């Protein structure tokens, strides 16, 4: 199990969920963030790593607190530290 990839996917799922709930398209997010809509799709699919800057842009475009992008169930006990 890869915690980074799993978190990336969960954050992407949350992005898509909030965007749809807000009745926004990926093109709307592109306009607001300057991130190409094809890349927005990749972020939503968990295929691209998020930076703090990117997460901030998404939060502003979606009109949510950044912590809302992390509002999902997650079982940390499934993972072990790799040294």
C-alpha cells in the first residue's frame, strides 16, 4: 500500500465531489486557477501530485477552506513507515 498515492486519489475524489456539488465544470476550474482542464482531470483522478500552491488554488476556485479537501475517511493504521 502506498499512502501517498492513496491520499492523492482521495483528495482528487474530494475535489471532483465538491466541484460537481458546486455545479462547476473542469473548464470553470481552469478559468479560475489557470490550470489546464486536462490537468484538472488528472488531479481529480489522483494522477498528479498536489503542491500546497495547487491545493490553495483549488480551494479558492471551489470556495472552500483547504481543510475541506481532506474531509474523507482514512485508516492510517493500514500503513507502515518506510525507512
